[in-house]
């Protein structure tokens, strides 16, 4: 079991992680941007460290700043929440190289599942049901229209490498 977990996120997901850790007797370290100083996750965590200015590119997406906070806070693990760095295999590798457990999938699993086409193929091969869709990457608008008519409307078009709901 972990002694202390850094929550690399904000808002509702950070609150859920803090509450879960509290139930398990695990101390929490919140990170926050300058704009989030008065946020509830900052107030409810056992400790909190500011990691930069309000734009997420200057705070929640800065691996170096999150890892510095983890080192200062002497944490055992990092919970990414969702969004931000939660689907970043490089972040997982950095955590591993610093001997900090990443609470989530391995970098290898992220890389192999990051491409939707490859993920669908792996799921099919493993016998896991997948939602109806194309059998691979759709190259042309005509092909997309043909598949959509076959499936029936409404349909959703997604980027093969899009993450976080993209």
C-alpha cells in the first residue's frame, strides 16, 4: 500500500482521488496552478504544491514540475486522474525511472492502445466485442460515407491516434 500519493490533476477527479485515499489511510499531495490556489482539492489534500501559472501548458502538463513536486513531497505514487498526462506514455516512463509508481496502465500498454485501429484489432484478436465500425483506417470521404450508410446513422468519426475522447 502507498503512504503518500500525488494527484496530478484538479477539480472533480482530484477530489475523488483524495477521498479514496482518505478512506484507505493514504496521505495526499495536491498540485495546483496559480489560478487553482483556492480550489477545493488544494484545501482537502494533506499537502499542496504550486506547479506554475494558470495555463495547463505551464502547470498540469509540465512533467518536470510534477516530478519536482513528487520528489519534494516524497510520494510513493502518482495518480494522473484523467486528461492532462493520464494518457502520456512518456510521463509513465519518467515516473518509473524515478521509482515512483504510476497509478494506471504501463507505458507499453498506453503505446499499444493509443492507436484506435491497433486497439480495435487487438480487442478483436482477444475475442473482446468492439462497437460496430470500420475494419481499419478509413482513407477517403467516399469510403467513410459507404461505411456510414452500412452502419446506419448517427455515426462518429474519430482520429486513429486521438486520445482523451478525441
